[in-house]
């Protein structure tokens, strides 16, 4: 998927697709199309493959559905007695929109491929815990004075998640703290989660 993201930018004067819609649902952020609409917690975005075909990246992945979903994601929606598998398990980093939680007042956000300061340490797509997929963007708080995990990554692979980066490489990262590794809504951030927070912060963006 990250190669499709790069190719889109290469074909559009380095302009990147955005990770989150502007308020009002225009489908664009500062003139850039959003990569994906929808909240997979509700229908039809959970099960309707048209959610994927409408993505500006769809043609760049060979019109295939598989890059949008981790094979280990077994979540589904039951609708009128029929079980529909979810169509998406990845989200895009909020550094490609208004970066509310970073916060953007202190940390860089990116609208062009050429603006990214550390591509090898800037994740683009991440497997997200389905409970937290309220949109197509993944929020990270980078400020150590606040130090919090906003959106939870998934833990499908023995407490690990697939993550792809702006330089084109991908990795499987294993979480060590209880918050992400358990994926439980009953837990809140604690000191034991600090290493996971640090990883997300270090691989999101840089200070202005």
C-alpha cells in the first residue's frame, strides 16, 4: 500500500493524499483528496467494497482489495443475518492532515512527499485496533509533556502490528505495554506503556 501512496504523489507533483476529511465532509483536506472515507465501526464502511474502490489509491494497487486489510483481521459485521467481513484494517497517520493530537502547533505535518524530514521514521499506514477505527486516520500524541496513546494499533501478530513507512519499507512491531498488547478498553495508559508511546512518537514526525 505504501508504494501506491508514493506513486500517487509521484504522479501529482509530490502532493500526498490526506488521511482525514475536513470538517463538513468535503472529501478533501486543503485541496488534497482523502485516501479513504468511512468509519469501519458502522455500516456501510465496514463491509462495502465501494469504500475501497472510491479511494484515490485503488488504481495504484492494481484494483485489488487485499492491500487494505491485514489477513489476520477477522472482524466482521452482521447485517440482516448475514456476516460481512470488514474491508479495511489499516489507517493512515494523522501527520498527513491537521495533526490535532500531535499537536500540529509543535510538530510538522506533511502535504507533499518532498516535505517529509525523516521518511524512514515517518509511518504512513498502520494496522489499527478495530475498536478504535472511528475514521481512516491514526492519531498519535508526540508531546512528552502530555504523553498519551490516542489510537491503539492492532495486535494481530502475537502482540505486533504491521507498519509501513514513507521511505517504502515496512516492519512488524511488537508492543510491550499492556494497553496495546491486550487491546482492552478496560485499560488506560500507564508507565508500562511508555516504550510503546515512544515508538509511535519517534516514528510519526519531528518538531518544527
